[in-house]
C-alpha cells in the first residue's frame, strides 16, 4: 500500500471534517433544548399574567398587548432554534431521522413559530379583557384582524406539519428495525392531531370541552415538540457512533 505523507492540506481536511461534525452536533442540539425552553418560558409567563388561565387560554394569547413581548420573543427564539436543528438533521443518517421531508417540515415549523411571534393572535374567549372606553366598544365576538389571520396561517406548519413529520418518520422505521421508534413517532403524530382537534372544539358554542382549550393545546405541544426533542437526541446519538 502506498504511503500517503502527511501534509498541511491533509491536516486541514481532517480539521474541517471535525469542525463540520461539531457544527452539526451544535445545530442538532438546538432541537434538543428548544422544546424545554419554549414550554418552560410560556408556563412562567402565563403564571405571571393577570387574568390568564392556562387551562382555558391558548399559549398565543400571551403575546397580546403591551405585556406580550416576552411570549412573542419566546416564539421567535424557539423558531430560530428549530431552523438550526433542521440544518443539522438534514445531514444526519436517514435511518435515524427518517425521510428527507422530515428536516424540511421541522424548518417549516421553525418559520411558523417565528411568524407566530411577529403576528399576534386576536383575543380568544375573553382574554385579554377589553376595558370599555380604552379600546373601543366591547363585543362578545372580537373582530378578526389581518394580523390574527396571519398568526393562524403561520400556525399551520406547526400543528399540521409536525404530525406529518412524525408519521413520515414512523412509516419507514419498522423496515429499518426501529419498531419502537416507529410506534412512538406514530403515537406522537396521532396524539398531536387528536389534541389539537379537541382544542378547536373547546372554543365551539356550548361545547362540553369549554374551559379546557388550553389543556388540549398544551397536550398537543407536548406531543409534537417532545417528539422533536426525542428526534434530535436520536440524531445526536447517531453522530457519536458514526
């Protein structure tokens, strides 16, 4: 076998490879910490917000008004972290991440979170309360604004895209011998869809689920974002053993 002498160029190639792997690990690690930071932040923000009831009110309602900046920033930070995570996931082995669509859907969810922070939702179910004489006439049904419509639009890649990503990852997992991962991904995707449907029903007229919309939305967030954390941990493990 011909001996290849060490050269400065060869050493640089090794260093670049190590640096790239370190970059990928850092990017994927963003997907590990994003959900715990996001959930902890909105829980703390909601606990300090007067009149806010986590069992009833959506997370997005924390972004309304002059006291809404912390939650809007929370949306933006989570979105940026998931964009970085998507960059790392697309360079990880597909047997651990799933189809190429999965990182793209994670990136779309990141964009959705950033958009949710930029465009504030309309008041829902009486929160925040309108003070007569300050914000105009009161109404039991608040008007729909363009900003509120955009907020709902950006929510689509989060609450629709993440279940699709989880189910896509679950679909081919058994063929690769990852039965448990496939079952967990399927359960997470279906659980997220079911809980977000219940969330929407909770705000219907005379709904039996009234007053529990916030609970169902948090179950959906825990299902989808928890799956993203598990996916990122799985990808990190593959990088350590590759």
